């Protein structure tokens, strides 16, 4: 392929947190990659997630935290901090490196998203001293700032994906927080050959290496009456639910397939071309596809269907902090079962599906 000359906006998002939230970090990175694949072309920018362990280098002129501040925090657009049972090691000016990064990002006018995990039990060997320090910081932050809590990793992944989409709405094409340089004839050059794909952008020759370089396309202007951001988000949730119920495909493959089916069904080039007046028809299409999918899933792979239902019920119960002992009898009574159940695995497929539907309704209230 020959060289391509184009401009690309790069949004830098820095992930930070102590060592006990590595799984949450991986889930956040996965959500960012999904957003890039699904929306990057439409919005005209690409989100680069970074972490000190992979995106910083030793600098003998700075302290360890000073190098991270200079190389990552000062140039980031968004900072995402996650805590569970640890707050980290104190620095010269803050309770920990992550706390200093939060404070520095706030002072620098960055967008800062802070999450606290309420997963139980705490990891083996958790330090009481760390837990107490974290609890004090959490209360102090909640007094003055907005933050978020979660009770399961699946809930964190979903919540973070939603929050990321909302935050990125503040970065419309061509209007990042930093002023754009006036394009010149050689402002951007892109080599798109092989796995080494390198972009060299701007007069300062800033280099970003991608496994797959972003492709920038013209964003369609929305017509009067087009779906709102909230309606677009709802459609994305429906596509996500259908994708996660698809067997035999990766998550990204299923997302792409269902997104393409939606476009074909309504004969539109992009999701934004839908009108708000189409929303009832889109919802009817979603419910029809979901019913077909559920019936086929239950028949062709009953064990996987049952396991997925139980997993979803447990996740919803965790998010509501419901216990088996209190919630199972309540569900049995509300569903007019002949006798209370004590185990989800012993329910018939019909009763398990009834329990699943009721628990989901409860969790969405």
C-alpha cells in the first residue's frame, strides 16, 4: 500500500492504580480498545491508553514519580484511577504515587475519573494499614469530588465503558483540549505497510506506533430529528447484549456482525443516520433478535445457556448486595413458585429464565 497523507487526533488516557487492580486495568484497556474499534473512525480520533509500566522510561534527572508526572500525567487528556485494598507507597508530597497523579491531573485541568472497588473478600494478605489509609483518602475525596464505586468486575467494565463514551463526547472531531497546529504539506505522513505501522505527526515529529493504524473517515452531519446521544447509547447497549449472547465468535467479531445487521435492516450507512422516530422499530428489532437468539441458545447449548443465566443473576445480585438467604425466598414468593428454591442450578429452564428476567428488572431500578 502506498503512503497516505491525513490528520489524526490522539486522545491520551492514563491508567493508574496500585498493584491489586491489575485485572481492572486490563478490563479498562479492553473497553478502550472496543471503543476505538466501534467509534474511532466516526469521531475522528483514537484513544491511546498508557500506564507507567509500559509508557515511561528512567530519567536520572527526576525522581521515579517525577518522571511519571512529566512523561505521562502532564501530557494526558484523561486520567483513570482505580483502587481496591491498597493506596500505595507515599511520595514526597502525597499519600501515594496514584494520589499524587490524581492531584496533579486535577490541578492541570485534566478529566479525572476515580473508581473504588467494593469487591469482597479482600485479597489474601491485604494490609490493614493500607486499607485504613485508603479508607481515609476515599472519604476525603468523596467529600469534595465525584467518584464511583463497583461491586463486581463485570459491573466495573460496563460502567467504565459507559463513562468513557460520555467523557469522549466532550472531544468532538478537531476540537481537542489542545490547540491544533495549522496543517502543512508535510504535517502528517503515515506508513501503512506491515505490522510495524508508524505514524509521524506534526512539526515536533511526535511518534506513535500502532499494531493497526486508525483510519479517518468523514463524519456524517446529523440530520434534524436524528437520534440523540442517549438514544445512540441505548442502541449500543442493545447491540452489546446481542453480541455477548452470540456463540462461536470473539467479542469484537460479534459486535461488528450485529452492528452490520442493524445497518442492513434499516438501510443506513451509519448508526447516526437513524431518526429518533425509528427508535420503537429499532427496539422491536432488538427484542425480536433477542428472542430468536435465546430460544436457539437454550436448545443448542443448554448447559452454556444455563451457566450464562446463573452468572448474570449472580452478578446482578452482587450489584444490589442481595444474599441467597434473603433474596431467593423473596423471588420464589413474587413468582408464585410452589415452594421456595435454594439453588439456581436445581431450577428448571423455565423457572431459571423467570428468575433471570425478574432479577434483571430489579437491578435496573
